[in-house]
C-alpha cells in the first residue's frame, strides 16, 4: 500500500514508525514530517493545513490511505475532501470532528444523551458568563469553544481569575473566533485518564489507557503545556473501570454521533476524570494524543496498518490488535528551555544514537530539522519524545531517564517525575 501520514510532530513520528514496520506498507510519505520521520518516510514540502495540496498529491500519487495526525485539518474538512476524491482516509469528517472542534457541541451531546460530564453553561456574552461564575464560585473551569492550540482552557482557583479568563477570550480576543463562545464548567476532582478506541462509524475497538502530564514542571507545577510525558497503561484504569468507560461513555458516544447523523470514523481519544462518582468526560479529541500515541505505539505488538484500513473501510470487526500487556511504555518530552513561553530555536542536539543503544528505547522526534551537513537542530517547543518499555512503570521510567541523560542538548529541559503516580503505587505508597 501507498500511505500518506499528515503532520510533523512526535505523534506522527510514532505513527510512521509503526506503519513503516508493516509488511503491507510499500511506500510511506509524510507531510511535512521532521528529521526523525525522514528516517521512516519520504517527507514532503506540504503543510498539514494545506488541504488542496494534500488532496492533489494523494490523487497524483495514487495514495491508498491517508492517515491524518493533527486535529486542525480534520476540523477543516480534509477527510471530506479526500473521500470526495475517492481516497481512503483514517480520520473523521468535519461534522464529526466537531467533537473536538467545538466544546459546546461536545458538551451538548453529553447532556442530550446522558453521557457523564461536568455541569456546565455556554455563553456568547461576557457579562452572562461572569454572572454564572459568581453564582457557581471557584474553583471553576473556563474553556474557549473552538481550537486554541491548547491554550484556551483556564482552571481558575478564584472567581477573579475566572472572570479575567472570560475577558481574555471575549474582550481581548486572545483566541480569535475560537473564544467568541465560552464553556464554563464545574471543576472535577480526581485523577485524569486518557482512553483510546478505534471507531468505524458504528462499532468501537478499545485500544489502551494512558496518563499524560500537562504541567511544565515536576510535581505538576507551572503552566500547562501540550504534554511533558505519558505512560501506558494507566494503573488507575482497572478492568472494572475500563468496562464502565466502555458502557457509560464510549458506546453511548459512538451511538449518539450516529443518531445525530454525524457517524464517527477514526480514533476517538476521550479525556476523562476518574471521580468518586465514576469516570466523567473532560474532553473529546479526534486524533491520537501527543505524547500518548508514542507510548501506545511502543506497546503495540501487532500490525497497526490493517486496523487503520479496517476503521476507514467501516469493517472494524475484522481488526485484531494485540498489546504487550505485561509491559509498560513511558515517554519523557525534551522541550526547549522556556517552553511553553518563548524559547530559542535552531540549537544543536546530539547523542540520540547513544540514547537508542538500549533496544527498549526509541526517540521520537517532535520538533527537529537537519542542516545540509546533517546537524540536528531543535525547531519547536516540544522537541524529542524519549520513550522506553519496561516490565513496570518504575523500570520503564529508569530506562527513559538513562536515555534522556545520554542526549546532549544544553538548551533543553524535561520533567524528572514522569509516571510518579504509578511509581508511588508500585513502591507501596498512597
């Protein structure tokens, strides 16, 4: 098969790494890719949001399957355009991608079909949003309705902070059109969990659980980021909890999307809060998580590509995925110093070969490029995903940090406590 992966981050490197290993894959392209992806695929000078160019390339080259990594092209209708051109695509339609593209759409769906989530209100008027906040009190969560590059959510500890978030979005226009509508919701206490499933429009195949670390610094301190590390499986996701997620959230979501006339096809990533009342939806995402995808691909024992094709073809019952159930995968994000704020670009990285001397370690590239002479440089905020497998979270964590320490990048930083909840459990702590 001739495959095109769309995207340029660590998620897309992990997908290309898995797809390239398939005996079914004849030729693999990635648009636009990065320095790490170039080891697995032919990178194209086409941006992930250039829908016209992506469709034209897929038609010209006779692409058999397009795998869309990031959410923005899906929300913009890339899958619709590809299907209209007769090209098989892994990823939902624009209408179905509203699950991530519009938080209001997702919350209204949960309310209509009794899918557990936080109590909420939606607002297009700043004064009305502030009145709701004052009535509910803090802590409280303020979310921009549309895509805001991961920056549209404020977990406010005071009423004043929440009202300032309303002004930032609606008065200052910090998120543009994405912040013209706000969702204000109850703050949920508990443990966060990422849960993934393939969905073919009518049927769902649960994949695996993971736990992400959003805060920039150790101890879950500092500003939120796109993710500083993750591990899979998440010990909090017991078999009993997984079945409850499937029965109360996953299956009703798939059925409700079909009932609304917007059947969902692709990977469904459900962000959950495990509360004392059970799992509740924090958000839906219409693509693999980043960096969760990296740990999922490291744990995947079977061929990914046939499952992606079965999902796109609406015959998911034919898919068979097997996992390294007795192993954990953990990834540590190496980011540019200053991220998620301002940071220096084009700094030199070396030592990745040393890091990968351990056969259980793979370094996925998220924001890298090579000079003409082969020098590897950091081009983004989140730059490398140092990923390791082990028989426990503790073992995988140790292997990942040994690999991190083998990499020479003075301008980079990372959290040193990825997986701390699970490591604490394994050591007999609370």
